[in-house]
């Protein structure tokens, strides 16, 4: 574990080749030390799914959630999807300490101006209004693997999807293709149904306003679990999203900070 053992002369050690360079050793400690930490997606536009929204006396509305991509800073003008509400961030806090910026992985609370707790909710996604703002998804296409369903899944099936912090029923509008679950290659066009063990390309339509992204652009917002009968019946990754341009609300604070639009 910590030092090479004299009782294991047969073990010649381990070595790994990767683009960051080769690494080798004999102990578990050396293996742990050689792990390259994953890079945080700070270069991408902001995406922060809300876990909750609080009303705090003397402060105002405080949404809470984890930064998935990008950076959140005080003074930023953020847009919440799918409500399409735009406002300014007054302050950002983590564990009761003010932050100059919140990075991916940080669980933060942030105070927003001129917004009621009723305007936004769990499942909403905060984004930078000036850098690829998040929008409501009218429909989306996903590769879905059916894991555990007792019957057959056909078009019209409407289970609940858990995607980031959203928990919304979505209709399987069209079964476009049946694919090989390992290679992703097409097996059949427009299948009548899918059953446990099958994979398919499916068009889904949310029954309520929802914000999702493609897996390639924003991975945490592009994967989901399909829940039915109190269990996970399928999992999927989102390949394409048909976004809708909804008329939204821009607060006075956001207008002062330089965002166009009319306040409702």
C-alpha cells in the first residue's frame, strides 16, 4: 500500500501511458499520487441548475445551486431558464462567506435583485445573459437505453425525467431509431416499441417548461434518468435540443446593468 513489499517479488509494478505522460510505480500511494485531476469547465458559459430558492428577511431572494460550468460573479446579469427572467446578481456566498467568483463544483447561494421566490424554482437554470443564455426546450432528441421496464415502450409513453435538478414528465413523442447500445449504430428505423435492453434515438417533449442542453456542450445538463413505477427504467444522453425564444421579464436592475428588453 505505502511501500513495496519484499514478500511480492513476482509483482513488477504498474505503468500507465496517457497524453499527460507516462506514470509507473509499485504502491497504491504512488498510484493515487499519479492521478491527474480532471479540468474544471471554467471556460464554458455559465450553467447553474437551482436546487432551491429561499426568501431571506432583510436580504431578499436567494437561489441556491451548484455551478456546473462557467463562473458566477457578483454584478453579473443572469437569465433564468425556462422562465426567461433576467436580473443582476448582488452577491455570491458559499458556507456564509462572500465569494469574488464561484467556480464549477461550488455549491453557492446568490442574492438576486427584483425577483420574487415565485418567479424561479428548483429545476430552473441560471446562465450569463451575455454569453449563450439558457433557453426553454420545446423538444429534444436523446439516445435512451431501456434498463428495467416490464413491458414495451411505445410513442406516447410519458414518464418523469430527472435531468440535473429538474423533475418533469416528458412524452416520448417519436421513436426515431433503434440502435445497438454498444456501438450506437442504427439497427431499425421507426421501431414500433422498445423493451428492456434496447437502445433508441427518441424525440421527447416536456409536459411543463424545462431547460436542458446537449451532452456534448454541457454534460451535466445533457444526461437524464427516466423514472417510472418508483424505479429507474431508462437512462439517456441528449443529442439535440429544439429551443424556444420566449418573451421574458427583464428587471430594472438588469436594465441598469445594460440588458435590453421590457419589464412585464
